[in-house]
């Protein structure tokens, strides 16, 4: 059913449709409205348990415990909140707990900033969480049930990453698949090994050098296995919603000589610029990477080989190359492709269509590695 | 897909004896069977009091507390392997 609603609130509606057992949240901008919604659904009895906690570290710790008893669990955070969860992120993945978290992407301190970039989630890429990036609120809402579907089959936690403010606070029309259909898509969660006094086990235990690496290797193997499940979930979701999802959205890439690749909401702008430039006869394309972990290296190489590629990173690795750019380079290792790195758009500095046109122009020449949006936008004081 | 977990009682499968760099050796002739080492041993692997200690080397981590506490200094710590 089509609804005109603010991003964070419509995501809350879908979260409640997913039959969550336990929520534990510590509200933080830009997903405060989502915690409000979850609280409301708890008050209405639609979410059976909502634990108010004193920090994000506690929020995720509470869900580790809840998930280990076999409950379906959900939380939300972003920016500093996600950084405070850092230690527990690794525990949740290593314990194979299918927790789902909605991250409202936010810049990290210092300086303090509440606006959008993707530094927070990119910095958690090694933690063992599947990462899905959303182009718009429709993708965000549709990705939640798919996240539970994949998490509960492969037993790995999932972050659904939504650009803070750009999406969380955007009011747009979104089709929300009704509860009954979501329940059909998402069967009740059955954890194969849960905390149960009748059949006691210890989870998150100590492992000697004789065992530790075996478990880590197992997580790596299963993370790559999750690619198949993500595609399976995207196809199954298409059957009930009419919208199919995969590891990426390739837009007019087949005959393109230049392709811009990136994560999240900025790619909606890139898609529009592709349309504009195509009208002028330029052979350009765009690729939105929906799934960053597991990284779909072979699938990307298939589309990007022989092309000029520009990678937008709204995140940096201080003292090294931009993270997404590096991963794309690695995927294209041994292929003929020219890859440029464009990094910037940090802390809410918007990447406008005029910027993207400039990037496509620049890509006509030799590959570059450079900052974008170096000039702050001019404030409009009058008219 | 392997969920790391442990059933009750299985911690005994971790043979912590391989951690040790020094092993305690008891001189039974000097021992006065006071039971101090057996009470102080954090692993509880030195046998029962009123008897000369019988050390379970599969679990002894080589912490030297027994040798340190022994009032008659009848426990020597010897380097293990190289």
C-alpha cells in the first residue's frame, strides 16, 4: 500500500511488520524517529519486548542475549552510536546471531557532526556483518524483511544502511508490503542452538589456538555463501512486491564507456545524471553497490571490465586510499579498466548533479584520485 | 556453519598444561604435607591435603604459586622444553 511518510517512520512500520520479538535501542540522530516508532509499536503491543538501555553498547549487548534465546531482534543507531557498538558487533557475528540493525549513516567525530556520510558503517566492514546500502526509502523498507530472511538462514547479522537525513528525514511515497504478506515471506525464526535451561550450552565461549581460526574461517566462508541467499531473498521478495533486488543495481552499463559506482542515496542522483548525459549522446552508466559485505567482486568485474570507472567514497581511510575504491581495484585486478577515486561529500556536504557531471567529464581523461566537493555550498540568504 | 558453543563440563577438554613454561617438581622427602600448596593452587590439580602433592600436569599452567607458598621450599620450578 502506497504511503507518504517520513523515512525513519515508514522503516519503523516495516520493522513491526517483520514480527520482531525484542528491540533494544538507544536513540541517536538521525534515527531517533525510528526508535520513537518502535516504542509506539511496543506500547500498542505489536512488538512484545522493548528494552530501554543506557548506551548503544548495552543496546547491542542486550540483543546478543535476546537473540541467543531464539528471539528475533532489531535495533537502530548511527555515527557515534555505531562506533560505541564496535566490540559487540564482532561478538554478535562470531556467535552467529542473526540480529538486524538499521543504521542511519552519520559522520563521526571529531569535529562533531550529525549529518550524512558513510564513515560509520565503512569503518565496521571487518566485523562480520552483512551490509546492505539503500538508494531510497523504498529500498530501505523492502530490505528489512530480506535482511531477516538472509540473516536467519546463514546465521550472520545484517546492517541495513540508510543515509541519515537524506533518507531518514525525507518524506516520500513508499509502498509498504502488508504484514500478512511479510509473514508469508519470513517464516518464524528458529535458532538451531539456543540458550535453554533444559538443554544447557554456553555460547560465545573461549577457543584455544587449536580451534579459534577454524571458527573465523567458517564465518568468512559463510559470508561469501550469503551472496546466493541475498539474490534468493531479492527474487522471492519480487514475487510478493513486484520489486526485485540483487547484489547491485547496474544502470545503463552495458554499452557505457564510463561508469560511476557508489553506495547509498547519492547514486539516485548519479542515475538521473546518466539520463541527462545519455540525452546528449554520452555513453555513461551508473552502478549502485547494494551489498558491500559480502563484496561481490566477480559480479562487479563482469560489468566493469574494459570500462572507465569512477568510484565515489563518502568515507575515507586516513593515511590510505579510499576504502570502496580499493575494493573495486582489487575486484578488477588483472582486468583492463581505468579506475578513478573520488572521495568527499563528508559530514553532509551534498554531492549535486552538477558535481557528478564534472566527474563524468573528468573520467574522459586518465584516472585520478582526488577530493570532491572541496568548496562548501554557497548559503542562500535571499531568495 | 559452526556455532561456537560448549556443553556443560567440556571445559576439561582444554588441556591448559600446554601453556606452561615452568613445571613444579616436588621433593617428597622434604614435604611436610601441610596442604598449603594444595589450597593455594588456583587450578585445584595438586591432589588432596595430608598427602604429598600429586600434580596433574595436563592442567598445570606453571604459575609457581605452589612453589612460592611452600613453607619448606620443597617445590622447584623447572624450565619446560625449549
